[in-house]
C-alpha cells in the first residue's frame, strides 16, 4: 500500500455528513481485502476479522464524514444560500472554492459575500455571519442554477488537494477524520501480517455522521455490541502563533491519548493500559483533552457500558478548507492502535472491567 496515495484518495473524496457514499466505496475496497464487510442501516461500513473467538469484541472506528454544507435555497439571481453541516467559523470561508453535487453532476463554485468597499464601517469591524454568505457557481438567474440540477438539500464540500509540504507536514482537506479512515485501511492490510494473530474479534468501522452528533457510532455500537472501543480521530495542535507555549499537543508529540472531552471520561484502566503499551513499544505519545467529542462519546454508553478511548494526533486548522498533520505523528498513532489491539485479550478485558 502506497501511503501517500491512500491519503490522497481518502482526503480528496467527497463525503459530507449524510453523503459518505464515495468514502464508503474506498473503505470497502481496503477493508474488503482481509475482512468480512457489513453495513448498518445509516451507511456505516464494518470490516470484521475473527482472531480468537473467545476473545473480546474490539471495535475501532474512524468517521468517514467531513464538515460541509447543504443548499438552503437558490436566489433569483442564481446564487446558492447554504447551511453549514458540522462546525464552521464563517471567517475561514470567504473566497474559498467548493464542489456542489447535484443530480446532474458536480459543479465548482466560490463562496462570496458583500465586498468591503460597499460595507458600512460597523460591518467591516466584525466577521461575516454565515447567513450573509453565498456560493457563486457561474450561472445567470434561478433558472441557470436549476438547469444544472441545483435544489435544496444538495451537498457541498470544500476543494482541497492533498499536498506534502516541507519536513513531513501533509496538507489536505478532511483530515478530520480521513486520518482515522487511513488507520483502519492500514490495519486491514496488516491482518495478513503483524495483526494476523490478534487475540480478539476485531471490528474496523468507518462511521457516518459523526460531525452532526456521533450518529453512525450509535448504530455501529448497537450492531456490533463491542466489549472495548477505540475511536481514531484528530486532536488539536497548539504549536501556532497565539497557541499555548507550554502545551504538549504539538507536531512531533506522537499519538494523542485522550483523558477528557465533552462527551466522556475514558475508562481509567484502559487509558493507563494504552500508555503502558506505548512506553513498552517505544511509541511517542502525549495526553490531551478536548472541548468537543469523538465516536466513543456515543459508543461508551451502549448497553451496559463499553470501556472506550479516543486516540489521535495533533492537527492544525481543522474544519476549514485545508488542515495539516505531521507524518511521524500518524505513524506513531497507527503503531499504537495496532500494538493495543494485539494485547486486548480476554484477561485484559476482565482487568479493565473489574470495579470491585
């Protein structure tokens, strides 16, 4: 597997929440080489491989959706008013290129707003509101937009090519969470290698609609009924101007191990086990927290409870047209997830779930 080609294929794919079809097809290709494929009824895809049938059910997820937009309405002049899908800051959108997908094909557009030359002084002092932005797809009049098939509900995503920068820094749209998808793809490929004798029942799931409420995670967990879960996703990097100067979350810090987010507090025994595995394997890692949430926020509340942990890597500029990661951190993350899975046996599950 050529890693950069995998990154390019995944990050450039069209896949906002609720419209993950293209990403799912890519995941089916990679997961299908060594796992048994199934789907839930929301569109998440699951690759299953039985190691030890008496071992725990281990679920590893990476969400397939990216932040994007939906057509809200078409103006009489043919401009597209749109709704955000997932979390967006309006100031990162001005003059950015997007792809509108209609029943007649894909069409490129540009996000526009009122030019500053005609703004009132008070308007210039604050960032634009989402409701004031629009998309110009180069047509004339409402009929022009309708001629290309545009209608309310059509999905829209940013345009952002995969590009290696200097010193192992990789730029692309949708690292959140095509990073997790890439990890799942590489794990599936390694089932014929170092993961061949994993002591558990392994489920690798590309989930849908994480950005709008962890929805695919809920349905996947209901289908799989896991004993342990790992969500592979991005974390935040603070090594930017204005960031926290003493923060551990920075490029080169390796894999991130979550200690707290807005949706869950990870199982402490599982968290400590992950850290012990990283140290035993010489894998670079750091502890982190987040105000948002991950797939595990939904999974850990399934049935009688599922010990869960999010693992990730530092990333910059997520939820924009381009974000960046550091390739060495990706390798640390990949190696840590694989090392943890190779140690999650029945005895370890008993230890993790023992509260008496």
